[in-house]
DNA sequence: AGTGCTCGTTAATGCGCATTAGTAATGCGC
DNA sequence: GCGCATTACTAATGCGCATTAACGAGCACT
C-alpha cells in the first residue's frame, strides 16, 4: 500500500492570534462539552421535530454556552452550507436614504422591516448608488446580493441584464413597482388604476361631468396606470371623453397656464386631477394656474391629486385623492419574497391605495 | 498499521439534479483545461502583482471560459474564505434619537451609506423593532449585531451592559456621539466646543460684550460641550462672565419670559445664544420671549443658535449659529469602524461644524 | 444471551472559494 | 552537465456551518 507522502499543510493561515474573534460553533461545543455537530443541531433546530432528537439537558447546556459566548452564526457559512441564512437583501440603485426625506423609501422600509422581523429575517442593505462612483459598478455589482436568501429591488434604474440573470438563476427577487417587461420577475405595486378610477368616481358623484387629467410626459407604469384608471373612471361614470381629456405636458409649469385653465373651465370643465410624480410638477402647476386664473378651489373648480402632495405643500388644503400605502407595500413585498425563498408560488396582488377625501373637491354648482 | 475503517460518506446530498445551477469555478476550470486554483487566481487577480504568475495565454483561456459560462462568484463562499463578510451593522432605536441627530438621521445615514459603499461594505440594519427577532428583545438582543464585522450605534438608549460586553470582546463598535464613560468605546462626534466658541467669537467681533446662553437642564455631552465652548468663547473675547451668563432651565418655555429678557437687556445684555436640543425648546422659548418683549431681533438684540433650527421654524429668518455636518459624521463613523474592523488603531478626530452667518446677529448699536 | 429496536451523539463530509506549499518545466551560469 | 533560480501551475487545505450515516447505550422481547 502506498503511504501518501506527508505534506505540509497549505491553505489559510490560522486566525490572527491576537484578537479574539467571534465565537464559532466549535467554541460553543467545547464549552458545552459536546460536538460541533450537536451545537449545530440545537441551534438550527427546525420547528418540525424532524432532525435527530437532542435531550433537553444537552440542549440547555448548548443554549447556555451559546448565550454566554454571545455566539451568532456566520451568515456566509450558513448560506454556503445550507443555502439559506435568513437574510433578505434590499438593493437600491439610488441611495436608499436620499437627502430629501420626502422622496425617501423610508416609509416603505418601515413596512419591509416590520414584516421581515416578524418572519425572522434580518435585512441587508446593498447600496449600488455610490459604489461604482462613475456608475460602472462592474457586472458583478448585483451579484453581491446573492449573499442573502433573496432580494428586494427599489428604483427604476436597476440594470435589466443583471436582474434578468438573477431571475434566470432562480434567485428570489422582488421588484418594487410594477415591472412586467421582465419575464418571471416578481413585483409588488400599488393599484393606481383602481385608485385613480375611484377618484374620478368621486368627482362624478359630486356631479362633475367634464374632468381633465394633467400628467407629465413619462411612460413609467406609475403614470400610465393612473391615466388608465382615469379613463376607466370616466367610462364608468358614463362620460367617456377619450384621450382629449388628458393633458400630457413635458413641462407642466409652462404649459398649464391660467389662460388655458380659464379656457377649459369656460368650455365646461369643472374638475381637474393631476398625477403625483417625484417633483410634484403637475400638481404644483395645476394649483398655481387655478389660483392665478382667479378661481377658488373647491368653489369654482374641484381638484384631485392622484397620490400624496409634496411635503412643501403641507400647509395647503389637503387635496382630494389617494395615499399610497407604502407600509403595506413594503410588507407585501417581504411576504412575496419570503414565499419565493421558501419555494412557494405565492402571488401577491396589487396593494390598494387609500382614498383621501380632502378639501379640494365639492359638488358641482 | 491500522487501516481506518471504510465508512460511507455522510455530508450533503448532491445538488438537486433538476435545476442547472450556475457554474462554479470548477466548471470554468474544466472548460479551460486548468485547475480550480488557477481559475481563482485569474479571477481574483489582485492589482499588485503579488500572487503566483499566470501566463497570458492561460489567463485568457480562463477568462473566455468564465465569460462563456456566465460565471459569477458566490459571495457567500468568497466571504467565508476571506474570513470577513464585509458587512457593517447599523443599530438604532427607532423611538428616540439623541439631540445631535434629532432632526432626522437621514443625513447621517446618507453619509454612512456612501462611505460604506465606497469601501465595499454592505449594511445590516438593526433597529429596536427588529432586533428582537420574534418580538421581545431579550438581553442578548445586541448579540445579533455580531453577524456583521462591526457595528455602528445610534442613540443613547443602547444598553450599557450589552455595549460593554461587545467592546470587551473586542468586537468593533463605534458610537455616534461623544461617549467617554465607557472605557474603550470608539465614537465620533461633532465638535460642539469649537463651534460654540466660534459663535461667541462672532458675536464678540460684532461688538457684543454681554452674552447669555440659554440651555436646558440636561447633562448630555451635547449640552455640556456647548456650554464649555460658550464659556471659552467669552474668555477668549476677554469678557469672562462666569456661570452667571448661563441660564439653565428645566422648562425654558416657562422660565424664559419676556420680562426676564427685558430685564437682562436693560441690564446690558445685547446677545443671546440658545442650545439646540431635540425639542428646540430653548431656541423656541428665546425667540418667543424676545418677540413678546417687543424687541426686534437683529436690531435690538442679536441671537445665536448652537445648532440647526427645528424644521417647523423653516420659515423664520435663518439664525446665526452652526450646522452639524451629519453627512460627514456618518462618513467618519464608517471610516473609524472600518479601521477597527481592519485591526488598525485609527483615531477619528471630532468633526468640525460649519459656521452659519444667518440673519439674527448684527453689530451692536 | 441474543436480537431488534429507539434514542442521543458524533465523525465525516462538502458547500465554493482563496490561499499557499509544493512540483514540474525551463532558463542560466560556470 | 550540474546546481540553482525563475516561471507556471496544481494539490491540498480550511473558512464555519448543516447534514447524515454510523455508532453506542439502553431497553424490551424472544
């Protein structure tokens, strides 16, 4: 029998002797007087008593030892060995905490966080924004997220190719906001269509027949959905007016002039709705034009906002419209992601927006 | 020689046959006709040509193979092998934030996020709500942060004992805000002393000689530092007035009355400064009292604010004072933490505040 | 006493990669 | 033609954990 030649041991150097590193399962095992395997069995005990049984006494010794040492499993090792580590990623290409608080994803993150915590997941924030500096963050920028069991994506600047790759690899991904162009991409979104329809319905109930939508020149789903809901609402109210009821402006501030508003009103229009965007330009322009046209808001014309007003208009009367349930959106996203991670075929429906009565809509004179 | 008994091979099952998983280095190696080690060497080539040399031809073959297969490294394995997971924790309690970050901790987090991203770290968010996992935050709640390579702590409600434990274990921890009571705790903070001194110096330059500080009844470092800077500023201006120049109020709203202000002004006081706190009570009270005393702000008395004004006073004239560079504070905290994680002995100095000229201070009449 | 069980625990293994000792091949000098 | 250095690559190892076959002890029943 050939005796294998004794070789020195290559591989990593031992850990730096000086610093006491985080405790490993091996240390817990030593302290508890059991094997590393036992520690793993105890600490990763699955709810369903499937695995090998462990006596209560041993279990307690292990738990005590783990607590005493402050043991925390290494997510990387966990992920490598078990293909999961109870970590959910949140990836955003724009900074997750933008300087402008109002546009931040924070309300959304609150929902995400709550739901994730409730399900025993921790959150890892992957930031794509500044990592590359000049943007060229390399093709593997997104692959960092694979450290987590699944990942939530925020923002519309998520590179298609990378996302597609993740999806194709079967990696659990959920996109915030409707995004159907990518086959197999799971997403959660607010139901702008229904909410917008509801706003129109409300105006119709108040007796309005001629209603105009002011929107920006953008083809994002958030915009087109609102328009669709608006038109559906008109149809439902029995006043289908076709696309001429929509004012699509590249620059609402310039195009929505007092004169134009006055002309429309003179032509029989009694209500306007504006879409919400990051800048709030449409709503802002509409408001200004109406005021400068010398029209009083709930009295002469009714106004609606398909979304929430910009923060700096907090002082103004609350506009009739709807609020986006960012909390619930976040929670829904996590639920969906958790289902994907678990291999289930969950299907999270659109999240409904909340109608807001406000003070800018009144019965038609 | 004892022949070790032949045993069956335990361990993981082979990967589920169905799904074609993404390629590993081994597959790339096979395709390129080299060993896995070579693939690793090629793909993780460090800039400094330290490692073993690889011929250009081999390198190219490997790169081609990797590209053909669409190879993407597994971050979990990468981090496991590298013995660090490039994760930084951010621990905060949602409920309350210390005075230094009260307005919003976004600016701080922005800095954290950017700096972390720039250094290749990802962030793990721990908050009061999620830290308990299944809800109740047990005594070992803080233990969870060990998941990360190091952790940033915000707020003063971090349990001392737990923090101490982490520090004692050599776990890299950085606290936001001066915190010297805990031996060995690294922290970053704004230099309130210098900034407050500068505010006083500015007033002195304008000719003010009798200046009064309005502060709340709190012994937080943020408060005492401001007072110290204030007194140092007086001394530097050659008008040391001792502690009687400080109005320490448990309830500024009640104690800083118009009468009192009028009396002080009658007694020769020409300028007031207030500390910034989470509530902004001192500044608010001072402002109100001055107005109700019938004094015009820059004309009759000059005012200074040792910090930034509360958000709801955004409409008022910008107060003379200083701004806390929250953004840079966040970045500094990450730099410090990264140094600790790397085992370096970095020492992040206090971060300077920015003087703000404002419109509430004028030359003494 | 032997057989067949269940229960509790452990040894051994691999996840995918980085690292490094070792080896084979080649060049170089004398 | 023999060291010796250099170059190019590979084998072996371990990171920390989960998994599972195997093992030993205890027990009941032939």
